[in-house]
C-alpha cells in the first residue's frame, strides 16, 4: 500500500481529481522533503504537498494545500496498519484558511472515492 501511495500514485489517482486536468501526471518519491507534484499540459504544474514525516510502510505525512481553494496551511496524514486480512489505511486531512463549510462534506466524499474506490481497485489489480 505504501508504494501505491508514493511511487505508483499516478497509476490509480482518478483523472477527474487532478488539478491540471485529466492529462495531469502525479509523482511522489518516498523521501523526506519530497514534493507531491502534478504536471500538466503546456507547462502547468502544482505542488500538492511536501513529505514532512515518513516511516516507510507505516506512515506518510504531507504538508500542503492538496487542492483545497482558500487553504493557507494544510496537512494530510496517511497511517497504515496491519490487520488480519491485509492493511488498514487511516487518512486525516486538516486545513486552515477561509474554506467554505460545504467543502468539508465534499472532500470527505472525494477521499472516500479516491482511497476507498480507486486505491482499493488498484491494489486488487483492477484497472483504474
């Protein structure tokens, strides 16, 4: 799962959830200080966040805006733990700034779709 969250990110992240458009490409190296970058057509690009805490196989924390308009500071935590049948992924997304209240509900649904559907299908070997 950790590799999917880093090196394989572009293979499963939904194209309609990319900030530079459906042709955007995502990359994230599993290293402290590595940026999660999206590059798009015509030289467009976005840094979603930067790895500020990492424990390979268990923990990946990023500091950044993650595409939320109005965010002045944000963090996304990915915590992975072993279960009897595989792995459990806990995500926490915190944002500070003038963010409309309805975005909380929309981003919860988006994270469920990104991680609960797209990532799960990728890990199961289903084409995304």
